[in-house]
């Protein structure tokens, strides 16, 4: 009796899938993907705290597609009357300071008190590959599973300071979806924390003890914008250094003039890993909100921010409109070649392009 040669590569007769059914299912799936979700349905779902609808709306806001932009603007306009009921907190710090660990510990503390929190985390975009890791849900694994928390990582793109271009609109959508606290995590690269400052109520700066950046922080001017400084990883052998750093930062804060908010920034110690000092920071933020609400700075500041973003939006749209014109694109390429061969200057080239744009209007 001969032994049959069996191979893992041998072909066996199987049951073929019904062609018509498979084809119809694929076409239906494609149609669903292409179908434009009704704006009113999307708005209604957001107001009913539907997370899937909120995610879809933020995707529309971040899209570069003109039709998506029109729909996003309609959604934002409808959601605006239901927004402005949260406290917006910006959290920044150099890479390695423990921002994600801190935000997870801070977020868990808030959700344990019945608060709903939205985290808009800005991920760095590679200037070479244009890609982003978008790994905040991985770094905040426990918080990501919390039904009262919403984590939305966004690519920073080319925005100065690492703030995603549409973060401002995303805040409005999250507030309309009923989130009590909005946390904005930034890159902390020190390029332009001013952009972060222009969209939040409370600015929290995370620092490390013994990192040698006390004076660097002063030089960059970030401390001047901070409403509180939290020295993270203040535990174990680091505790002594953290206490010394607290003294140094307190001295630094006295170098600055009083804030328009009439708030005196505080320096706190915390350990996100050990969950120490977290509730004290939240208590401090509530004290800030109470004080600034009583002296009317809270609302005045938000109105000022809205005016700032009006100008920013106009500038962004003018820039987009300018560079998307076919004639400008062609002329820009020609001017760049002239610059390469030293046949014109950047200023003369700019004047030419601006004049061309004017003639096209």
C-alpha cells in the first residue's frame, strides 16, 4: 500500500462563495462609505452624546475636502449654542516629562467624580514622511476604556507649536457632546505655546526636577503663560530634588508682573505614577475658575480668544485660497527657479506674486 504524498500546498475543492451575494454586499458597503451622513442627524446624535457621531464630525472638521468643510461648518454652527459649558485645560511639557501618564491619572480622578472628559492629544507629524504615530490611546490604555472619557489624537501637521489646525472647532463639538472638561495635550516643543494659550482657560505646565531647564523655562517665556506648574515624578529619590525645584520655580514666578486674571500661579508637586498630588491640582483649577468667574476674566478671556480666532481663520483661508490658484502655483515655481539662479530676490518675487493675485481677482 503506497503512502499518499500530502503537501501543505496541495489544492482542495471547497465551497465557493455565492458571487451575486458577495458582489451586492461589497457594492452596498461601498455605497455606505460614500454616502454623506445627514447633517441634522449628525448634530442630533452629538447632542445626545453619541461618541461615534462626535468622532465622525471631528473627522469632517479635519478633512481638507471642500464638501466636508462645508458640512463641518454647518455642524459647528448648530453645535455652538450648546458649547462653552466646560473648562478647557491646556497641558504642556517637554518630551519625557510624563504628560500621557499624568493625563491618564488626572482623567481617572475626574471620571471617578462623575465628570466626562475629552482629551484632544496633538501628535507630532514627521516633517520628512508627513506621518504621525497617533499613539495616545495606547499610552492611556486604562483611560481609553473609561466610558466617561473620549481620547482623540490628531496629527499636528505643519501648525506652529504642534497644535492641530482644527483643535478649536473640535473643542466646540466636544462641549456640545456634553463633556465637562476638555484637556489639550501639546507637543511641548517650545515653539509656540501661545497658540495653545489662545484656546484654553487654564494653562498647566509640567516640569521635571533636576532637568536643568529652570532657566530655560524662563528664557522661553512659557512660565509667563502658566497658571500653574506641576513638578511631576516627585517620588522616591526624586522627592528631594522636586522640593528644591519647587522653591526655584516659585522664585521665578515672582519675576513676572501680575496677570490680567488677578491669579497668582502656583507650583505643585505630583507623581502621576503614584497617583499623588493629582486631586490637589484639580482643586487648584477649580479655585482658579471660581476666582476668574467672580472677577469676569473667565468670560472676557473667552471673548478675546474668539476675536483672535476670527483673525486666524481669515488669515488661514486667505493663505489657502492664494496657494490653491493654478496661476499662482505656476508663477511660484517660476519665481523659485529665479531665486535659485540669483535672478531675483525673495521680496521681489513676493511682490510679483501678490500683484499677480490682485490682477486675478
